[in-house]
């Protein structure tokens, strides 16, 4: 009865699973890198993926290969140049992050979905959820950290944090070309640190806004 209500193409799923199991690690490694970096900058991610794909440094899976078109990654770098400046101005960076709270995770989901185009809709959905989750985690940690930094009156901490984040993304892509597995292990560690940072900042905010409450007599 359930099969009649919700028809499932078992042969299609098996075929997709066989294609995935034939070479699963490469796709997941690239999605780990792309999902994490999209949480910091969608435009830098598209630009670097496209550049690496264009020169053959990284084999882009599925429809992500469209990023290797010079027009696509050139436009991505142009938009990133705007973000490069906005990300270093106090409070403007937080406004930019708030606007991209939807854009970045959707970008991560889209990259994951495009990457799974050769494996069928089931694995496409799994790829999309995987990449989107990594993007949301990285974006939340970045945005929360910037809010904390903006409590400082001087602008140099914003410039230093922004430069460090963007420089780290570029370094990770360079390192991925040579050591993809180690790079993804480093990213996993960064994601754990990001989660711990989010918890720490949440406690700080609760203490900040709840510390002034008087206890009842």
C-alpha cells in the first residue's frame, strides 16, 4: 500500500548508490571544503572552485564544473572584491553577514545539489543537506565572532579577523590540491571549534543581558 502511494524507483536508487560507492571520497572531500568555505564567503568559494577547476587542479563533480567557466569565476571574484571591503568595516560586516544568513546556506545547498547531479535525486538531496549543514555551521560561527569583535571600539580587530578568515580559505584550497584528506580533517577541527565558539558566545550574551536582573527577596 505504501509502495502504491509513494512509488520508489528501487533500480534507480541502486544505480545511483553504485555510482556513488565507486568513488565517494572525492566528492565528499570537495563538498567538505566547499561547504565550509561557503560559510565564510560564497563568492570566494565559487571563484576558487572555478579557478581550480579551470586549471585542472581540482576535478569538480557534477554540474559544479560550470564554475570553471572563466566568466563565472571572474564575476564571482568581482563580487568578492566588494565583500572584501565590506567585511573589514565595523558593523557593516555584521550587516553583510545578516543579509547572507540566507544566501550562504542556500549557496551551500545549491553547490551540494549540483555536485550530485551525476548520482540522481536521492544522493543529490543528501549532498545538498551535507554541504548546507557545513555552510550554516561555518557562517554562524563567523557571524557570531564578528558580533563579539564589534564590541571593541577600534577597527583593527575587524580588519585582522577578516583578513585571517579570507586568507585561511585561500590557504585551504591551496593545501587541498596537495593534501585533500588532511585539509578536510583540519576543516572538521575548525567546525568543532566553531561550534564551541557559538556556545561560548551564547553564554556570554546570556550573562550580559541576564546579569543585571535582580534576584527576588
